[in-house]
């Protein structure tokens, strides 16, 4: 893609409806700190961001390896079935009386092969992938050796069979440190099983002492060592070349590292700023249809985000257009997880913590409402929990992709296809009826988020978007305490139900009023997030990608 310098470009001063697309990028672990614009690449922020990149790199490697073995699975099964008749015919012709035992061994090995392949495809870490690869290689070579114990022993015609398995490892797109132990264990599995059996079987034990008896097995083992080394080199070269291809791609001043997600309007990448030596998230416009219209929408989204300065709103650092016309903007790369992942991991939250998180989002939206902006897609996936300055439970509001001004025409809340913009589970009833989204619609959605934090469930659940939309308009809201099964402070529960009122006039007028009401609740200020003890205590252990509902996330 080259390294074209960006053209200076003034941000637009108007705003219109923006279609649903990729949201702000936010990869990585909960146990990390957020980065500040212009900060030096040292300390907790850099540790967290590097950890995010490394964790995402691991996920990318696992995804490619899983894709390789997923593609290889069917040809492998078919190859096994095609070879089976010849294999059994050879068995029967050369070694009569061993067919039943050989069939049993082959059936067990085939079942273990299928199990190991499934484990490789589903592996979520380097360690798991390595263990499953190890099990696969040892299982196959050990199974071949088990068949060979009664088909010629150390002189079995199956001796070279293990070399094929070792060669396949060379196509695995993983670093050599991951492949070499697997290849070594696979190489040793065959001679260990054969020699181990020969030491216990009198006939094979006697055959081992014949002059030159071990030469074929020794030669085969040495060939295995050679092939294992070549397989490790081949796999590592494949992995290294793929890394270089990714890192050679550049947008303006940003060297692209890993693609985090893609949607209808663009892609989001983890990138490296060459001048500042820091990681950021870069969103790139890649939209079908009218390029000028897509670029205008993209610019309006950037303008909406740069206009907001609240610390609980995701920050945009840069915007530009490359010489070949690619629009992009850079934003902070966050470490943490969205509220859906938080609740999935911890279950319904204590009321004081739920209020603490929702109040931060309310204060960020209050700034937007004060500027006449309506987010229109407030939901747990777009509220990201990170660490800021050593403080845990710091909320960032993401995805201003469909933001609009309240002053815009009523039709502005509809997309080009006439679909309602937003997420059905968090759409206000009046928006479902076709009325324009106002600040009260965001209040309704944030009330739904608070309900989700308290109960672990959406306000309404249905099998389809239509069912959810009908429920938003017609169904009464069950009190959070009834769904939760434990008490919720009366004033907090009343506020949640007020936010979820069917009539917008019964809700707080905007997020500013909601933030004030939350601050007046009896449990406000009762939650005290623990502080990170030191930058060294930050150990990235997972990666989370915050993307809009329409984005296809790059996951293994």
C-alpha cells in the first residue's frame, strides 16, 4: 500500500445521518492502562498497548493456523479413507491373522485424529494450540508404530509413514518455537513405541540383536530429525512472511499491524505511529457505492468525535486522506472489555458498581446532548471498560457512526434503505414508531444498559428484531429487582424504570439530567474501584475488540 503522506484536510462543519458501520477500535486486556495522546511510549500505557498488540497477534496466528487445519481436515479424512483399502490389503497379504487388531488400532487413531483436529481449530491460546498439535502428531505417529509392532516390527514397511506427518507440520503458519517441540515429539514417538514393544516381545527382542537390525530404524529416525527441522523452518518462514506483509502496509504515518474488524463502511486496524513510536487504532474507509457520499459520511463521523472532549468519550488523534484517496482517522487503542463481556464474565453487577459505570456514560453523553448530538446506538457493546491513570472501571463511549443532530429532519433517523438506525434491543418506542431520535432516546437506551448491568438481561428479549421492536412499544418493563432476584435500591430502580418509560416526556430530558439523578441515588459514590499497584502489575491476558453490531470481528 506504500507510505503516502496524508493531504491536509479541514474537518467538515456540517453533520448528517451516518450509516451504521465500524465503531471505534478497542482491543485488548482488562488488566491494562489506557494511553493518552502525545504521551511518551513508556510506562503502564505502553505496556498495555504493546500487550494489546501481542495478544491480537496471537489471536491472528491462531486464526490462520485454525483456518489451515480446517481446510486440511476434509482432504486428510478422504486421504485416510482412500488409503485404507490398500493398507488393509497389504496387511492381510503380508501378515495374516493381524487384521482385527490393526482395524481396532486404526479406528482408535482415526477417532483421536478427529478429536485433535477439532481441538486445534478451537484453540484459544498458543499453549492450547501447541498441546493439540503435539497430541495430533504423537497420536498419528504412535498409531502407525502400534500397527507396525505386528507388521514387521523394526523392519515394518510403515517406517517412513511418520515422515509424511512431519512434512505436514511445515505448512502450519506458526513460529518455529511452537512447531519444533511438536515435530521433535512426533519424530521420537515412532522409534520409542517400536523399541519399547520390542523390549517386551521375545521375537522382536531377538530380532533387534541381529547384525544390522537397527540400521533401517536408525536411518528412518535420522531422516525424521532432518524433516522435523525442515518443517520447523518452513512453518517459521511462512509465519514470518505473513508478519512482514502485514507490517509493510501503511496508511499515512501509520504502519498497519493487525486488522481488528471490518464492516459495511470500513476496517479498523491496530497500527504503529512511526514518529511517536506508539500504538493506535486506525479506521480506514472502505465502502461500496458512491465514494463521495461515503467519504462525506466518514468525515461527519470524525467531526462528531473530535467535537467531543469528555474523558469518557473515545479520543480521536488524527484524520487524513492519503495521496491515493484513502480516508482514515486514528484513535486511542484501549485495553479492556465492553459491558457485555464484563457481565458475561462476572454476572449481574452490584447496584453501586452498575450505577458507577452508567453515570460515566451519562456524563459523556451529556456533553454530546449539550452540543445537540444524539448518539442513537447506546448499548452495552458500545460502552467499553478500561483503566485510566491506574484507575479501574473507567468507561469509554464508542461508535458515533450513526450520530445526528436533533435539529435534523425527521427522516434523518432512517438509513438509505429505510431501516431504523440503531439496535432493536435498545431502541426507544418513539423511534420504533418512526419519530426522530432525540436525547430522550439515548436516555432510554442508557436506562436499558443500566437494566442489563443490574440483571444480566436485556429489557426485552425476542427471537427476531421485529419481536424486539414490538416489545419496545407494547410490553411493560419488569422491575430489575424481580428479574435479578435480589433487592435493588428503591430510588435506583425507580430511576431505571423512569428512563424506560414508553413516553419520552416521562424520562429525564437528556443525559445531563440523568447524570444528576444518578448522582442523587442512595448508592452513588459507594463504589470505590481498586487502583493498579504499579505498571509492572499489568499483565495482558486477553484481547477484546469493541465493534458495532454490523462488524465482522477477526476471531479464530
